[in-house]
C-alpha cells in the first residue's frame, strides 16, 4: 500500500508538503502545478489514507508535536517561506511532527491551542514575553530572525550587522559616499491582543552606526515604510525628491528592491549608471531582475533547519539557551558599479 513517503519521492517534494496538500493547508505556499502533480501521484498510486493507520504511524515515528507561529504578512515573503521550508524539510529527521502552523492576524492563538504542543518555533518579530502569558509553561521555544528582549529562549539569526557593513564597505571602495537606505518599519506583535510596539531594524541601526563612524551621516537619506515592492516603490519616489540624489541605495530586502528598481525605471534613471542598488536576501528572482540585483545571501532554509535542531536539543534535556548566528555572503551582480 502506498505511503506519503512514496508520494513525496515520486512527486519530488517533501513528505511535509504532501501531508499539507492532502490536509488542504491554506498556509502552504506551493505552485498550482506542484499541487496538481502531487494529487496526480496520489491517484496513480491509489493512496487510501486510513485515519487509524495514520495515527499509529505518527505515534511510532513522531515523538514530538511542534508548532510554528508566524506573522500574516510574512507568509508571502520568499525569505520567510525559505525558513518554513527548512523547518518542514527536516522535522522528520528529528522525530517531530509539525502539528500546527499559526498565523498572527489570521488564526486566533490561545493557550488551549498551544497546550498540546511540545515546542514552538516562532518566526519574525513576535513578542515572546507576551506569548509566554498564554503559553505559561513555555515548554520549549526557538525564536527565528529576532533577538527577543527579556526572554530566556533559543535564538537563530543571520549576521545582518556584518552584512550591512560588508555592503557599505563595498560601496565606499567604489567611490559612493552619498548612500541612501530604504527599509521596512519595524514592529513587534503581541499574540494576545495583536498590539504592536516599534522596533528599529538591525540593518537600519547598522547603517546609521557605519555612516556615523565614517562621518557620512545624512538622516534625510533614511526612509522606512511598508515592507514589500509597494513600499519600496513609494519610498523611492520620496527619495528622488531629495537634492542632490544619492548615488547608491541600500534596500533592506529583495522584495522591496523590486519596487525600487521599478520606480527608478519609470523615472528614466539608469541602474547602475546613475544610481546603484544593493539589497538583502538573494531570493531566486534577484538573479533575473533587470539589471540583475546585487544582494546579500541569507541562508533562510538553514535558519529553519537550525531552529529544529535547537528545539530537538531542548526537548532532549538542554537547559542553557543558545544563540546561533548564521553567516552571510555578498553576491555582486550588475546593479552596482563604481563612480567614474
């Protein structure tokens, strides 16, 4: 009799993806072609799920039931999607069953809903202290892509400070001294009531510190708004009203850079001849933009995998919280050039 593993191997996807498609998980981000391919393989193999058998298999294989908490707007961001893929792809190796994916702003997250979970992986700027008020035992938590204040939990981050310094060092070597920053507004979300508190993004803070150290500080060159292409487009419109225009723009994420490049193109400003653009993430689309986007490669899937490993260690007795900082890589393409 066919199993989920058989389907996954034939459809060339993970077992987690097959499971979520069969369970009609609305939070799963896959192409329609992938979804159809999986369902076609299900028909070809004549897969007949048995609730009783599935329950027995889960108990035999998956010792721990874990959940993911993520912000609503992050479910469509390629960077956060890569973190989730890393988590989903490795859970089975550590005897974990991803029992629940909860989206702040879409799903109501309650203590009773969390009580059955052995551990949580929290992705993005979620208030961990507030989370503990409805998850009082706070059994086991790993925070990804943030360093929570006053929270005794494991943390997985990328080295955004070093990444920002690498970007600015490179621009300075190319002769750029009038450099702008475009980023998203930082907000930390509470789970209990959806209230938010402001937060300065680590990339902006590193940008400000670097320019201050080099005596290049220009507050008017720092613009923040909505994350994503729309925000990048709107902020670039504001930036182009400044005099003189910057010669380079550092963008906090590749999706925002899509909007930046679109606005510059519409205004007839040549990249990189008139303005250089460099970003963060290295999403797949970055290598196919026009011009191809220089960016900092962030290893999202490895962040997800590392979070699972840390959670597994907690569940098996480790008490001391750890902070793991993953390295970054500067990817240089055609959107940046030196000044003549």
